[in-house]
C-alpha cells in the first residue's frame, strides 16, 4: 500500500509540473484578430554628428548623449516602443516633443543607480515620417554599463505578456529554491533533531535563500513586478555580502567544526563590509559598484576557508565517506560556477554576473537537499 501511495503522488506531481510548463508553449486557437506585428528597434540610431549609434554601447560626453532615429507612421502605427534599461536616466522625444521621461529619484541607501528596469513608451499619433530622439544620462559616471537593450516596436500588451512568460520560466527555479530554503528552516525547528542537525538545517535553508535572492535580483523582472528596481538592486549587493557567512556556517556544521576560528573571522569581515557600505553610501563617498571588490575579496577568502574546513574534515574523519562525496560534489559545483562567473565578470566584463551560478545553485540545493533528507 505504501508503494502505491508513493507512485500515486509521484505521478500526480509530474503531471502537474508538465501541465504548468506546457501552458507557456501551447497557444489556444482563436478566431479573433490579434496584433502580434513587431518591428525591430535596435538599428538605425545615430548620434548628432550622423555616426551610427549602438544603444547597448553608448558613447557619453560628460555623462550625457543624444541619439535619434527616423520612423514612419505606416510601419509602427498603433505600436509601443518596448525595451529595458540599466543605469541610465533618459527622455524620449517625438519631433522634439517629450513623450516619456525617466529620471528616478534615489535614496542614498540605493546608491547612484537603479539597476535594471522595463519600459513601454506609447508613440503618439503622427502622419508620414518623424524623428524619435533619446537624451540619455549615464547615472554611473562611466563605472557601469549604462544603456538600452531589447528595443522593439510591438503591441504593448503582447510584449508585456512575453516578458511575464520569460520572468516566470527564468524565476521558477529560484522560487523553488527559495521555498526549499524556507521549508528547510521550518523543518529544523519542527523536527525533533539534536542541536547539530538543527544547525545544519537552519544553515542550509539560510544559504539557499540568500543565494536565491542574489541570483534572482540580477534580472530586471523583479523590479518590474515590484515597481522599485533600485531596492531590488540593493538586495542584490547585500545578498552577495552575506553569502560568505552563510557558506562558512553551513560547512562548519557539515564537517562538525562549529568552533572553527574561521566562522567568527568571516562574520566579522562581513559585518565590517556592511558597515563600510552604509557609511560610504550615506556620506556619498562611494557606491555599491565601487565597493564590489571588497565583497569579492571576502567571498574569495570564504571559499579558501571552506576548502580548508572540508580538507580538515576529511583528514580527521569528522565526516563519513558518503558525507564527504556528497558535500564535495555540492560545493565543487557551486564554487566552480561562482568562480567562473567571477572571472567572466572581470575578464570578459560580463553583464550577467550569475549566468552559471544559477545552475550551480540548483544542483547544490538538490544534492544537499537529498543528503539532508
């Protein structure tokens, strides 16, 4: 009977997941006319001197630039200019008349920029040809990428629907990891476990939540859904600062070395980093991006300490052989993906600092989740 219950639950779970994901790829046949016409909008932009402009790689003069594009009413009639931006304030003009203005007012704690945001600009009715012009201001002062991407003239509702679908598919695994973290913490309190096991559950849950917040806040859709991309950006940087503490405490628990001196060292450095950011932001002496190297140094030191704890645990047999294989596999995958992303960020100047870490995080949670169960 127990086997039947297991099989039944597994079949139902798989069926629900298949139905959920397939709903995003199977359209409903309809007879009504839907305006799904779209026009590519990233080409044809020029600077004031007539040279071609790439909106993903703008050239600023004194943190400001102007780009323009000729458009015709018969090609974009009833369409909306949809795009997302990063670290740039701007005004859109149609024939020198402002039609859209985006100049966010940021609290000091948010830093100098808002991060990523989504925009849908309604083009007013006009006849014949017109000039579409953008006056852009680099909020980062040249220290970060500041520009426009994914520009398309499209039905605004359709574009928003496509963006929401992408947000769901990209964020679903993050939602699962976040839920896993919360559930793990709750189980640590609910189940009758000894103190060491409770600490393991709590540490694993906390690390899962922090890593999840770090990866998901590196995209534009959380800010689009919540309406405050600057706050989401702040969470992204704070989450990165907290990762070393969560990682070292989990490994200390798994290797039965909770009294290791590495734990208070990383905790002290992390809280110093948080205080440093707070002081620098309030005084206006530095911005999150300016202090990113401090977080990376502490993170790298945390990785070294984690490796030392694991090696010490293996040499002194504080972990069983099965535990050694599981823990090594999980952390090697996660750290390998994280280090690769870090190298790509500094060497290739990658705009997505967590492209591989997302997959490493998912594998990490699955492996340690099965291990704890």
